[in-house]
């Protein structure tokens, strides 16, 4: 029988069950069972027990969900403080989010928060995941708490919910609720520039303070401003799952190489950082 691509025994490769176990999929025994049950694919092909892979080059999926298996890939969750820019370097000498996380390996922010916006920001050197997270077709949910001027009426909240006409078009329906008289919770899945600020402004309630409280499945109410932590393995799994269950996911997939967001072709702003997403 001709071996399929994923069956190749790469002399320098690692045993797949070991790689999967290190990635947090389960014990080696569990991972062996997954492979034996045909639930694991490498570069699109179901593999047999005994397969070895090159973690830096090959794409591994379990039950159709791509898994980050390269130990050189890092994923940090940062609580961005106000006054810090979401770029690698700033021509005005302002502090950047890159300065808040380890310098090596080099990471990039996934999406962007405005200078004065606070809250959760993901930074990684995982180009494939960045591509998916910033690709509009995946529409990963982002949750914001916006303290606004004035007291939004039910009508204003309805407009935010149903869609607001901005200069770049109508916004998609959003999940919107009032958490206190002047604090609005918005869950959006678009990534337009300054979108929440512009939406609130459009309904007559400019934002006074904006905090991102969730990115897809990622939350953390205990991370102090300016602090970061690596994603837990189950958080990474959940994030990968969030950017997998979409019809055209396969057409935009790619090997989990360490690339920049700009290289992945994600939407970028003129300064090279991806638009907020
Ligand atoms: N919407 C905004 O207006 N600003 C951000 O930083 C993120 C979303």
C-alpha cells in the first residue's frame, strides 16, 4: 500500500502521539486511541499509529480542528492599559504593547486596540492562527464594556443592536445590553477601525472609557493592567475551535508557521498592524 502523505515516517520527526500529548490533547494513550480511531489528520490525510511528523511544517487536525503543535509558537493574553499603542514601534515614542511581553520569540498583536482602549489583546508568533482570527469570514466575537456620555435610551440601544450607519457602511447586528445607566456591553464580530467608539458616537453617546473583556472564548477578569500570561492549552484549543467551524475555513487554512499578520494577508492598517478584529 502506498503511504499517504501523513503516514510518512520522517526520520527527524516526532511521534504523533507524543506531539499531541504535549499539545494537551490528552495522555499518550488517549492520543494513540485518537490516531487509531482515524480522528487525526496530518496535512489533510488520516494517519496511522506510528506516524512521525515535523511540528514546524505539518498541519495536524483532531476531529477536523487544527491543533497548534509547534512548541516554538507562543500565545500571550495581555491586559492592555490605556496610553499604550498596538504597534511594534511608535514614531512618537509612546509605549507599545510589544514592550509589555517577552522580547523573544518575537510576537505580533492579533488585531488592534486603540491607544486609549484597555483590555484583552492576544499576541503571538502563530501566523496561521492570526490569519484565521483576523479573517472577516470567521467573525470571532469580541465583547466590550463602553462607559458612555449620557444615559442611553432603549431606542439608542436598539439602534446599536440592529445596526448603525457609519461612514463605511452599516454595522452588523450586535448583542447589546446596559450593565449600569451609562455602561453598555457590546458583543460584535466585525473588526472595523474604532468601531465601538463610532457606533456609540453615532447614537449620541460618545465613549468615555472602553475595555475589551472577551475575545471569542478568552476572558480574564484577574489579569492586572499591563500584565500578560500565556494561554492555557484548553484556551488555545477553544480559540482554534472558534476559528474552525466555518464553511470556508479550509480555503484559508495554512501551516502554523511563525509569520507576521501582514504576511498572512490579514486586513491591515496603514501602519502595518491588523485592523481591530
Ligand atoms: N472598537 C473601538 O472603537 N476601539 C477599539 O480599540 C476596539 C474596538
